[in-house]
């Protein structure tokens, strides 16, 4: 483990990019471009979307399998190379071929030393269940050089009980690679998916960086609406352009300077604490 | 129990009113005016703020006690009279003098037949702990003529684990009497307290009506920002005027027509369900 860099704030990036299912080399290049651009702007932790190399809308299980790779595969090698070159941390989603032969909708955290952790999405959306096995391990909290970082994927973030686990385990930043399918957003409203990210940050006094996709894939438009929320729940960057509110999501690079030390205290007032005030004994 | 009126939508009101600590008769009159106005606009369920008759910023425990009353006290009598006159349901907060001699920050649900349920706030904010004993009973779900209604109070709604309980128990509408002390809201942003109400609705596919106060009381400004959120999380009415974003909260009556039947299904897609997709076995 590399020593923690105590100088805060550190710059965090969320990359809203356009990817295409099946175009794995092009998608890797798109991700590398986004990461390089983020590093050029000084970002030290960079978040990419869900299923970045593979794309999302698989035709069938065989296609999903053909676009999967182990956590020591070429995507990990590319991200480690980028992480080492820029001295950064990268979190992004990929279609994982497990050593058990099963596929998982996973995310990995990579730093200059390599893959530090892999997380398998625990709450599967729609047709994902046809391709992927849900994970059951809690989101890992990785002590990186820049702070304690955890990760969940897309639909996971709609389950506040799940978000509590990394928050209670000390995550200062939660990275959320996501592919939110676009849904109607009432005029003048922010997407509730973006607002949900904010509120999970607020509830846990931790930073959250959610990176979504844009563009269309086999008839599915993506929401966009990527956001970096501060520990008070308000956006420090974004929301990025969002499909339907109005217009269409576009590629965007969000960067925000985050003092992750602020996430170490859960105090919300002289006598209140977002975590200590919980009463688990009466919650079931 | 009165028979359920199956005709939906029904009109719901949230009353953002100005109250003053200690002026119990004036506060009751303010509440009665707001309820009468809401009923005149066709509302069938009317939500009032936290600690409506008493006010909030007590000087000391003796003052809090002097402004408390049992759940069969004069406020209940007044609300029952209003409920019977207009054939409505009222939910509002009051300072409860328990039969055990203790004080509780409570809310009651009143219909034409009288007090149907009392709920005691389980998560106390700041100096409340000097005056009130926290409740430990889950929010009751009351089958009213107009739908299944539950209630929590103010800070309670920041604990999603707590909100799950009435949602899982079948609440179609959650009433949230609140007194949110004003906090800075970044320019162009919606108060995170309001957004939190929306997201709790979204997470549980249920309607939530939050009624806050406005005005100042012994140096504390109230947020306002009352809202009636639909089962998709988007506001059906409000947010009401909010202190600091910019300006100051004002008295407002929010009304929205809500098809509470929509809250009976938690389906979010052909293969997803906001409640059935939970995985409690891995949440601890």
C-alpha cells in the first residue's frame, strides 16, 4: 500500500463518455483518452462508467461472454499503465469472467501497483440477470494514496442499506460507475438518479463520484447526469448534461477538488452525527 | 375504520405555516386556518408541521412541559372537529405529555372518528434531547378512508432504514411534519432536505408529503421547502419557498392530486421491484 498523501483537497474526475457495445478496443481507447485528459487536468482519482470496455446492451449470453475478461486481463493492464504513468487511481466497470467461469458485472480499483480490489454488482437491473451472477460481497474500502475509496455499480446505489456498508467501513469517496438508461425527467427537474447520488452522499457525509454514459446503444439512450457530490450532498461538479431535461447527454469530463478529510467526521451539528444517530436495534 | 374511498387520485395538502413558540392558542388558530383552507381546496389528507401547537425553540424543560398535552388534549379535539367537519384526515406534530409523565416529540393522525395513531419521533435533533424522550416504536401505518398513511418527524426522514419500515408495511403516503432549521443552500440548488424527501419517495415508490415551517423563532430561521413528492420521487407540488435559495420561506399551501394506488406496486421495470430487489441478508 502506498502512503496516504495528506495534502487535501485532491482532484477527482468523473468521465461521462460514449461507448458502444462490442467495440472493445475502441471503448478502451475512449476510456484511455478520458483518463489521460482527466490526469492532464490534475485529477488523482478518475471514475469511468459501468461495463466500460464491453458496452452494456448484449445481444445474448454468448456476446456477453465474448466481451468479458478476468481482472488481470487487458483492461486491467491498460488501466495500471495509465495509473502508473499519471500516479493516479482509476475506478471503472468491466464485464468480469470469473475464475469460476461465471460472468459478473464488476468494477475494479487500479492504482500504480495494479488492481487493488474488484467489486461485483449485487443488485442486477433488468436483463443483466440473463448474463451476470450477482455479487454478495460488500463493497471494498481501499486505502489509496489519496483517500479511502469504495465502489458500487449503478442500481446498487438505489439501496441505501448497501451504501451504508462502505460508509460505515470508512469510505471517504464512493465511486459509482453507472449506465443509467434514460427515463423521462419532468421539465425543470434534475434526474432523480442524480439526486439520489447526492442524497446518499448527504446521508453518509461522504463524497460520491458517479460516472454515467451518454449516447445510444441498440435503441437505449443513456441518462448522463454524472455528478460529483460533496459530503453535504450538493454537487461539486455537474450534474453533467442529461438526456431528457431537455436535450441529450453529451461526453463531459467533470472535475472537482474534494477535501476527503471532511468525510472522516460524520458530525452534522454540535450534538448530531449522521452515523452515530442511527438506531439499528429498532430498524428491523 | 372507515371504508376506503377507492376513487383516486385524492388531493393531499402540505401546510407551510408560520408558528411561534409559546403562543399555543394562536398556533392552533393558524393550523385551523390552514386546514380549513386546504379542505376548501378539496384536500382530503392535510399535513401540518412538527410541534405545531407548541412551537419548537423551548427556553427550558419547564417551558416545553407547559406547552405539552396528551394525545386526547385540546389539539386532538380541535383536529377531530376539523376532520369531521370536512371529512378529512389530518397529520401534524405536537409536544406530547405521555401518561408516563415524559415528553415526546410526537405526531398524530386524526380522522373524523378521532385520533387513529400517535407516533413518537425516534431520532432527536440537537437540543430536543434535553426535552424529549425518543420513541422506539416503528411508524404506524393507518388505513384511512383515503389510503394507507404513515408518519415520521423531521430528522427521522434522514435515516432511510427507518423509512423502509412503514414503506414495507404498506404505507402509500408518508406524512412528514418537520421543522428544518435553515442551512446554507448553494445558489441554484434545491435544499438537500427537500431532495432527501424526494429520494425517500423514489426509493420506496410511495408518496411523501413534508410540511415545514417558515419564519423565525428565537433566532432560528426555518427552511420551508415543503414538498409533496410522487412515487417516482419528482415533486407533485412544491418545493415551497425555501430560506436561503434565495430569499426567505413564506407561508404556502401545497396541494397535489395523488393516485395512492400507484404506491401499491413497487415495480420499477418489467423485472425489477424497489422492495423485492432488496437483499437484507447481505446488508449487515
